[in-house]
C-alpha cells in the first residue's frame, strides 16, 4: 500500500496566495462585485463529471474557499482516494454568494489537476495489480507543486520515487559521462565517491546497457534504473543482477506495456506521465440561490 505523504500546508498556502492574487489583481472579482448583491447567500455543489475519477485535493479546495471567506461552510461528501463516478457530489459549500463565485475557478484548478494525477496513478497501478511490481512517479512535476502532486500520486495508489535531489544519490547518464572524463570505470568511481560523501543515502544508477547493469550491480548499489530497455533486455538485467539490486524500468513506459513488464521480474516501473501528461478532471461547481 502506498505511503501517502503529508500535505505541506505552508507551501500550499503560498501557492493559494499566488493563485488568488493573480486572479483578483488590484480590483478583485469585478463581475461578481458588479452583478451579485453583497448580502446574497448561496449553496454550491462540487460535482464529478467523469465516468471514473480518483478524488484528490478536497482539503486543498476547502482551503481556497476559506482563503476568500473564512465564514464559508465547506462539507466534504467524499474522501481523498475515493473512486467517484459521473454525477456524484464531492462537496457542498454554503455562505456568501460573492465569496463562492470568487473562489470557484482557483479551487477547481487545484482539485481538477490533483484528481487528474491521482486518476492516472490509479490507472497505472491497476495494470500491475496482479504482480509484485510497483509504479513510481518521477521528479517531472509542476514547479512548486511537487508535494501536492506526489501526494496525489500516492492517493491514486502509486508510490513516490525520491522527493528531490537531496534524499537519494541518483547517478544518471550525464553524471556518468562527466565521471568518464577521468577514464574507464566511471560508474564504479562515481559510486565510491557518493558512498564517501553521503554514506547515509541509498544509491541508484541509471543504466543504458547490460554492461552498465553489471558494473552497477558489482558496486553494490541499492537500485538500478533500466533506461529505455526492451522487455528482453530487462529479462537479461534481472538475470545479471540476481537480486543484488532492485530494478526499476523507466523510459517509454505506457499503459499497454505495463502488464508485460510486470511479468519480467523488475521491482519498479517509473513514469513521468503520472504528473507531466495528465488531463485535469472535469469537475463543476453548480450554484443555487438561498432564499
């Protein structure tokens, strides 16, 4: 089961402040101010308009509404991680009509995006449900939104890869190329230096060839990323490592390939598509006037 990271509300509040500021500018919600009576009250419903969708970010949406007007009442009818279908109500918001309309688009932008990430993660994880292979995300996240998007990935049933550059040594192709300027054995040399510099961190090596897989395994690294390898190459990598390192398939990973990759014996499949290629889910806000 995925470990769901805590939402970093300090960062989220910064994002909400930025989003609200760019929407309101110096004049505020001019249309609502001009058209809606100041004392008007209303009730609004967040409605799922997808055939199937994993909910993520309901508390973030609430935060946006409360940012505009702390007096608004927000009742969540569904919980993050719930599978929602077309027509289901996600939440009810009651209070100032002006505040609800002003918060609407910003709140929807957040929750639609996060539901998109969670739903894509659900689709990927579902393809590997009958295997021991786990889906991972990547660092290909929207700048500033990494905590939220990785939260949504986990809510959708996939797992988080490293959070940033600080929590795992990951020796990729460019690192290897630069290390190779000093001669042969670039992977071995890079791993040795990483162990000496950060002995508390696990090490992963990106391998483009089976020779690089063998060298990385011999160095005793914890993880080896099999970059853009065919299924046959990955089968050979499994045999070469013989359990000495956990293997991660990466590059060219599509939903159609997942079932076959799950049978190869690799431990993980990572895909940037979980965050960089998602479609925001269709969620509407339907409003009614309270008399």
